[in-house]
C-alpha cells in the first residue's frame, strides 16, 4: 500500500512539473518580441544587369590523391554563369562598367583536409562593397562520379540562394 502511495505521489509530481514547464514555455514564447527581417539591399532587388566575376578556383590540396573534380579550374564559374543566364533574372553583361551588380564566384578548399567551398559575393560595382554573400560546401567522395554529382548539387544550392534573395525574373530583364 505504501508503495502505491509513493508511486502515485511521484506520478503526480511529474505531471505537475511537466504542466508547469509547458505553461512557462508558452509564457516565454509570448513574451519574446518578434525580430523583423533586415532589409535586402534595394540594389539587389532592382538590378537589371550583372557582371559575373571569376574569383578563382583552387586546385586540389591533395597532391597525388584522387580528390579532384571534373571540368577544370573554371567549372564553378562556368556552371554558375550558365545557371544565371538560364534563369533570366538579370541581363549578363561582359564588363563591370555596364552592370548594376557584380557577382563574384569562386571556390576554394576550406582547409587542407576540408571540403571544397563555393562562395558567391554580390558587390556594388562602384564602391566594391559586398552587399551579400553565400557559401555552400561540396561533400567528399572517393568516387569521381559522386564528387561531380555533389559538386553539381552544391552549385545548384548556391544558385538557389541567389534566386531566393533576388526574387523572380522581372519582365524587362533580357535572357
């Protein structure tokens, strides 16, 4: 009988504690002021033309190792350029003097033993101030076809980052 009373008392304490935690969590959630989003630079949203700058791509930090990616050292730039052109949001121009934004794309290894890192920075062409940036990482694989697949997936995520920021193509942008 004493065992049942102790078990019931512990059960009751556990339920009361759980309910108290739920009520306290709900009160704290209500008392936290919502944080408004910082504005996206208007230049990114209103730009019609972009110059894509090749910021470089490191060669493999694994000499004698088979951790390379197909497509050569300009693969990140080439694929990014093709993806932005196909998207049609911006007119791609051939000189920074003709653009509203400079988009610099590069890839490098995060560390001698780290993954390949792809970086895009959106810059003001007049002041060279970085307005926005994105980084995506490429998964490792010892199999060439998988490395190339992971490369493509990371590049697609990078393009999606830019698309999410800039919004859909505008009617006046040329393809």
